[in-house]
C-alpha cells in the first residue's frame, strides 16, 4: 500500500475547500460542536443514490420544508412522498423512505441507529448508505466507497484491475486509509476531492493535495485510470402512452403497480413496454398521434414511446385508470417520462 497517503493531508484540504450542501455540517461548525442530523444525512444519501448533487439539492430542501422531522415523514401518505419525489427516478427509493421512517419511529423511538449492522436492516439501506450514515452522522470509523472515492483510490494506487472487478480491492484500501479521528469528515473529503479535483475527465492534478502521493499522476496515467469493463449494450423496448382529456378538463390517470417500473407512481395509461407492444387505448375515441417519439432511458433498457391524445365526452367510461379533476391534477407530481409525454401531446390540442 502507498504509505505516503496520510488522511491528515486530505483533512487539511477539506477544512479549506469543503463544499456547502444543505444537508451537511461543515468542518468549522463541527469543530464548534454542531453535529449532523442523522435524518438529513439519511435523506440526502437515499436521494443521492444514482442521482447528482446538483439535482438533489432542490429536492432535499423541498422535502425538509414539507417534512421537517422524521416523525412528520413517518406520518405521510405514500402518494404524497412519491409525488414529491417525481423527477428523481428510481421510485422504489421513495417507497422505502416511508417504510424506513415508520420503522425508525416505531422500533427505535424515532432515533436513527448508529450501528452499521443495524442500519443495514432498514429498507433501502445498503452497505454504502449504512456506512455513510454511520460515518457522517455519528463519526464512526466505517468504510464508505462511492463513485468519487473509487476514482480517487484507483488513481492514488494506480489500480490496473478494471471496475467493477476492482471494487473489493478498493474497499480494502479504503478500510486501511479511513482514520480513527474525524472519519466522517474524511469520507466527505474524499467525496469532495473526487467531485471537484479528481474528476472523471481532465483531473486537476496540479491543485490536488495528494498530487505527490498519487501513482497515476506520477506515471502519467491519471486520464486512463480507473479502467472499466465495457458495458453491455442496453436493449430497446417500445410502447404507447395515452393522454385522455375530458370536456370538463379532467385527465385520465392510473396508479402503477407497487412493484415494477415507476412502481406506485401516478401516470398516464400505457401499453405494455416490450419489443412488440400492442396498441390498446384505454377508451374508445378519435385518437391523434404525435409525429415524433419520446426516447427515455431506464437503468436496464432504452424506451421508445408513441404518445397518443384524445378528447372525450363527460360520460366516457375508461377501460383502465380514473379521471382526475382539473384542480387535483399536478403535472410536476408525475414521473419525468410522463411529463415529457404531456408536453409532446400538448402540441396536438
């Protein structure tokens, strides 16, 4: 192991360069005795799964304003949480938020457990999130490895094994580097270094506090490391989205099944999403079809959908979904895909 990599070097850099975030207690405040809120740390870490900091900021602030405490969140309806989550994607996270909040409130007296193994038992909390909560909120010496930290360690030690095969090696190195003193700040320092200096493209090696210790920088391979296995090509599925507007301005919407894609979310009626979907509209009507398709990417596949629009009379009886009155309809509560469909379908009105 590169014995020159001293946590104190990184912590000194962090004290001067820590990013300001609405859920974070900065190094100066921590020095003065202000402790991070486990609720804020947990909520932010769940939101940051597969999502950028820039996107999460506004969602976090909105959630905290609406549900300022864990108790308030535990009392919320699932539909409220999924509506507030709309646009963040990976909607199982939203449902797990409510499950987790209820468990912490009922089984732990409303207080987050600080122990890594106990945290792992909570819905939606995996090894990374459990480690982050334990380290950042409770200053426990736990290993935390996200994409930024993977990149920093890969370059520091010039790891030749490509990701994701090198994850175990990186985790062991991280375990050896994490200090007993200020482990929470150290974890956040590594994240900030990866996000602002040791970036995926064109890393700023000349201003990096670990420049002299970095083997990839020394050997001129910083732009090549970390090596990655080629990703498998995502398949493409197809489908239809049906936007139905009644003469009284009500819209036809349906609640998607709890399990599966966009689970539990309110949205437009759709066909099956597959290689060869059947066009089965939810009502009999004079349908208009948009000239262009929407292409949307999910974790495991690309989706190409055709949007169809219809105006229907007051006595329309849909085959699926229910009509939502105009005053109850909130476009921003729909997943991003359905918001795109609405904007495209609007051109046909």
